[in-house]
C-alpha cells in the first residue's frame, strides 16, 4: 500500500471508530426501526441459513457491534459465543448474557482463545482497511469441519448510494464483486462454498476452509 493510501485508510479507520462509537448506545434501537429492521430481518434469515444448525456449537462473531448476531446465535442454541469489536463503546453496549463473552479487539490483528465451529462476520469487511487480514485471522481459528459466513455489500447502485452516504462522514467502504471476493478467499485459504443474494444490496457468503 502506498503512503497516501495508508493515510486514507488510517483516516477512514479512525472515522469508523468515531462513527460507531457515537452511535453505540442507540445502535440496537436504531436498527430495530424501519426501514433498517426490514433489511436486517432478511439478512439475518440468510446469515443463519448459511450458518446452518448452531446448536451446541462454538460461534465467533467478528465485528459484533452491539451484539445482534451474537445474541441470535445464543437464541438458536449455540453453546458459547465470543464477540469481538474494535469499538469499546460497542463492547459496552452489548448485552451481558450467559454463554456470551465479548471483548474489545481488532479483527485485522485477531487475538482470541480457542477454535470455533462457526464464524460470522456481518457488516465488517466493507469497513476493514484489509479484508484479507480479517479472513486470514479467521482461518486460523476455525475448525477443519467448520465454516465462516460473511455479510457484505455487493456491487449495485443501492450499495453505491450507501457508500456515498458513508463517504460524507469520512468513511470509505468497499463493495464486493464475486470475482473480488473469490480472489480474497483464494489468497486466505478459504473456498467460496455458496452465495445468497439479499435484495437490494447484500451478499451472504459461506466460506469453507481450504484443506
């Protein structure tokens, strides 16, 4: 990465932390209101379809935010859920529930104990300075018979509007084509097992470890 690109990535990363830190206390309530609630329900259905049965499974939620997917995994019977988020405000906003451990951490420099049957990464990769580092770190902590599910914005006019909205806050997000995601997976020792589209702008992708 060139110095100018590194500087832009650093500024964007700082803006992401500031943006979500400011909204942490009200984030869950905001997402529960229309129109975001409508989209989140549909994305959630697709994510858990891709994750499969999580009952008695150990689940890792990368970029857990205020804990929506982590809590959903517990509701669906996961034996233990670990959530990681870079924002200390988001970590504090996450519900304290039996079976849920939440820690502040950077998914691009992942430090987490144990290995996991399922990994969910919903709404993180587009904000990451290096999605490759996120996928590489996750690959190190997934069981050989486990898999990872990512929720990402796909190339579309709606996603470009979404990216434009974030750019006004100093945040540069990434949009993912199938080719871009496939190359990321190949370089980080994953295999794209399946892709589901969620209208109007999302892809849910199952990644299996390349053995």
